[in-house]
């Protein structure tokens, strides 16, 4: 990724705004029986249904982090909660979930996050909070990490779908 792309609020807003739609399109036509099929290397521990479940959990946390920092205007650096971008969810937590509802929830949450980001000035994007493990983290860094996380999971879903097609679904 070019350095400027990850540092340009306009680019990040566009990319973040499109990610949930890209994920929903990737899931079009996926059979229900394939949603819980375990993935092969390098995606072991994952299945298709786990991805939107995980992204919803992450988006809730990212939205909270961003809102806390954005709302702290002029009152120092607030503490922000940890969001585990690397967590592989337990199947018991999502096995009964409806993929369409997860995708709709992700779209709704992401829209709220991008609306929050749209309201920020360029200077606001550099506002920081204090993360419990990482120390100071800016809204720009949170948005960039979320963008990169989206890309990783979009590629992951593509690999998993290609794996299903390769073995006859």
C-alpha cells in the first residue's frame, strides 16, 4: 500500500465505506452448508461464517475507540478499550448466527463509523487516545488498521471461496 493511501482521510473513508459491501457481494450465492466448513491452510481455525461475526465484533470496538477520542476534544488523551483484531472467534459464539443479519449489522455499524469520521477535521484525525497495550493511538492509526484488517479478511474470504470451488463446493 502506498504510504499516502494509508494517510489520506479521503482514501480511508472511501475504502472503509466500501468494505462491507464488498464482503456482502463475496457471500452472494454461498450455500448455507459451506458457511461452517473449516478452512484450509493458511486460514485454519476459520470458516466463512466466522469472518462477518469477527468483523462485527471488531467494528463495535473500533467505533467505540473512535468515538471516545473524537468526543474528548481538548480534554487530554482519553483511555480507549482494546480491540482484538487477531481474535479467532469460537464456533459456539457464531454457529447459530444468520450470515445475512451479520452482514447487515456490519454494514450498519460501518456506516455509523464512517459518518463519525466524516465529521472530523484533518486535525481531528490526529487526535489520540491511550490504548492499554499500545500506548498513544490516533484516529488515523485506528482507521488505517481497520482498513488493513478489512483487506486481510476480504482476501481470506476469497481464498476460502476459491478453496470451496476447487473441491467442487
